[in-house]
C-alpha cells in the first residue's frame, strides 16, 4: 500500500512545492516505510518538475502526467527518474495539463495512483494554487491532505474554503481522506508567532491538526531548488534542513502512524457493519 499525500492550499506561494519536494526527500531518508517515493506534479507550471528534473528553463517533458491522465500512455511510461534524488521518481507536469482543468473528470488520478500503489512507499502530489479539477483529482486520489500555510490572519478565509472542499470530498467520493495537518511556513524568523494567528487557525482546524513546528524563512530553502537539490543535500546543517527534518521525524511520521491506525479501525468497523446488514 502506498501512502498518498496531497499537498494543497489554493492560495499561491504558501510553500506547497517547497514542502512537497523536501518532504519527499525527507521521507526517503527518515521514514521506515520503503524508501522509494514518487512525486506527481499536478501543477501545469511544473515547478516541482523543473527542480526534480534539473531543468529550470528547459523544454517541458515530452511525456507527462497529462498524457497519463488522458490515457495516451501508461503511468509507468510517464514516470521518470530524477537528478534530485536517486530514490525519488516523478510523474512530471507539462503546461498542457491546464486543458485537463477544463474538464469535469475528478477521479482519473485516483485510478492512476491505485495502479502505482504497490510500486512506491510514498506518493506525494503537488497541486496548483486553485481548487479546480486538478486539485480535486489530487484530493480524490489521496489518503492524506497536507496544508502548508503562511501565518497571517489573511490565510484564515482561504483555509475555511479549503476545509469545506476537503469535507465535500470526504462525503463523496473519498471517505478515507484524512487531514494530516497544517504546516505554518515562511514565518519571519525575527518576530514571535503571534498567538492570535494560531488561535485564528484554530477556529478552522482543531489545534491537534496544526503542527507545532513552524518553518521560518530561510534563504537556503529558497536556494536549494535552484541547485536541483533537497534542503538536506544542499546544506544538511542549515536551519531550514533542521526544521524540515525535525518536523518529519518528530511530528509528521508520528501523526501519520496515528492516522493509519485510525483508518484501519474505521475500515474494520465499516466491514463489520456491512457484514451485519
Ligand atoms: N521557508 C522558506 N524560506 C524561504 N523561502 C521560501 C520558504 N518556503 C518557500 N519559499 C520560497 O517561496 C516561494 C513560494 O514557495 P512555493 O513555490 O513552495 O509555494 P507554492 O505554494 O508551491 O506556490 P504556488 O501556489 O505558486 O504553486 C518560492 O520562491 C520558494 O523558494
Ligand atoms: Mg507550487
């Protein structure tokens, strides 16, 4: 079974791609679950694709997730290895993915992910800054939603909309989708996190869903992707690396284990009820 994580927030620039790619690299290093990881880039802008393939201004990949979603090629034929990390593969994005956003099909990616679930320990899906079909596909395909957000009061209305979308998808078609947590990113390191911000976020998500680790602004986090490296490979001793590493080891993996147990219990309960009826 794969552990499929959709990294979502329809506000732009909240650290989705940064978190998705550093999470992928962190999981191959620090998780006990098999070390292989697949990143699926569902953002037509392809920022994760450029970093993982080492092509900042290059041609977009000829074979992409768009071709897989329109069933022109198999998922295996769309996947490629990365220069970023030998244990991370990518199903890359291409600008043509934008045309898929105009359709109403929101379960295509789920079928693709299901067909790959025995091949990878983790599947991380990066999403675009909107709640359209591409993000919906990611949430329908995912076991978990991970929400990076900046730490200002303006984030709250956006998070309310996102939560409503997640709840709609949990009703149908993906009743197994769980919120892994909200990760505060890009905080100005000089000022303490204002209490009211955590309180306001707490009005949308229960406190237990907001990670205690806060990823502060760190120039190395910004530099690493331009060098096609994760933060750990670029400078394992820097503050950014230790923040992401601590978050993964001390919070992310523990929360994941807890939610996996909950999922097993819910499945057993559902099976019992089905057998009794
Ligand atoms: N902790 C951080 N410290 C410094 N820079 C950061 C940090 N996190 C993200 N950035 C930078 O902020 C910008 C936006 O981050 P990122 O691209 O990850 O956001 P995003 O949510 O994926 O954006 P989009 O919605 O456009 O896809 C990038 O230039 C990234 O390098
Ligand atoms: Mg992005």
